[in-house]
């Protein structure tokens, strides 16, 4: 079993994404970390597109918003989009987190809000400093979705560290959770494949059963599809 995990160049090798995957049942040698500039070799049984800086607006046909705090990471674009496109074409399970949700939406033809404070001001603060296990606002989960099945709740409290968000959702994806101000907080595949993308950071919510179940369900689906038992790898 091989899980591709795309990460920023400066993130330590051992981090909360790796920890969450291992706690969910993946072995460390089954996690292939990919950073900007790395070669993408072989096939993967699952893909995690992790958080990071902003997608280049040119990819979804926009110019950079004047006065917006847009911090483009073209290195991540060059690794995230090919990895996700291959996952989509192969139909392998995919988990998107924060930037990962935005990458998946853009890759399938959607667009982004480049700067929430400028384009969509609200009383909800979406960009807070990182702090383990802190909850910043609730999200409403759409009934009957994979995310609702995983979380077991219609409302959950999440953390929030983003200044961009989904503008127009891809036709291939459905909205599965929203913040109190209507900002899209989760997407999943319309055709039923295992694709879940969330705008928050479940890897930092160490004490949250719903976050642990999200990683567990992903790893279990990857292992099931790969045909490998934990012992066989």
C-alpha cells in the first residue's frame, strides 16, 4: 500500500499529517511524502493533499486580486495538481485538507475566493493562529453525505486557518458542510468515489473523535482497495 502525502517544503518530516495517518493504521513506510521539486514515481493507492499557501489564480482563469493577501506556491501547484489528477483518473481514495480542498475544486473546474476578508467579509474569523485542539467555529454537515456518516453529527466544531475558500464548486463535487456565514467547508465526489475534502485541519485536532474517524476511514478504504492487510503491507 502506498499513500502519497503532498507537503510544503519547510514542514518537518514527522508532522501531524503523518501522525494522523499512522494512528489511523498506516505504516510509516507506506506514506510517500512529496514536496515541491520531487519526482512523482510509481502508482499510489491513496492521496492526501495537505494544507499550505495559495493556488495560482491563473489556473482557474483569474488574475491575482489587488490588495488581497495572496501568497502563491507554484512549487506546490506543480506537485499537487499532477498527483491529484492521477488519483482522479485512477479512482483512488483522496483526502483534501485546507489547500487540498481548494486544489481539488480547481482541478475539477471550480474557482476560489482569493481573500475572504476582502471579497466575503463576515463576523466569522476564518484565519486564526495554529493551536492544537482549538475550535474556532461550528460547521453544519449535510445529511446523507459520506462526511455525515464519518462524523456522526449534523454540526461539528472545527479549527480555521484559511483566507481563501471555494467560490464556484466544481460540477464533479458536492458541498457537504458550511460555516455559519455560508463559506463552504467540505466537498465530496458527486459520483460516490471516496473523495473527501475539508477546509479545516483535522490533523491538528488530536482529541476529536470525528477527525480521527476521517483519517481512519480514509486509510481503511485505501487498504481495502489496495488488497493489502496491515501485516502484508
